[in-house]
C-alpha cells in the first residue's frame, strides 16, 4: 500500500507523477505499516460482477508523521463505525477475476482491505 511523498511534505495515496505543489515525488511511504481511523463508510448491496455482496467500503485517514493521508477501500467486516481504528491487510483477490468481461490476466486482482484493530 505505497503512497508518495513530495518535496513540500505532502503524501498522497495513490501516488501521482506530480504532487500538490506540481513537483515529482521524492520518496514513498508504506501505509501498510500504519493504522488508520475510519472517517466514513457505506455498504453496497448492488455490487459489480465478481465483487462480494454486501461490500462494505470505508474512507480512512492515516497519520504519517503528522501528515494526514486518506484512502478508500473494502473493509473486512460489516461491523465498522466512524472513528474505528483499522489497519490495511493484504488480500490476494479483491474480486473474482472470472466474473468480469476483462481477460483475467489483463489486470491485477490483489490489494488491501481494512481490518478493525481490536
């Protein structure tokens, strides 16, 4: 879960070729090493082909050395509330590669979900 750090100190996820100040990244930050707080969440019951149903997703905010970094992603459970602490966990398949119209080998299917920290 790699974010980009820019010369002005800002961090974005996902990374971009140019940051908020119009400058190229100077480094990366592995967000999977940090916990985050749920800012808001929702549960979708009408998901795209191959995506689990229901599918709870959240916007979370990491604090990386005082710099806020937001990300959106699936949550491992439906039992989530605003303010909950979560951590990113690797998932080899966020959706079923055989369920869509794209050739399965044409893209990556892995990524991260957010798991509540107890």
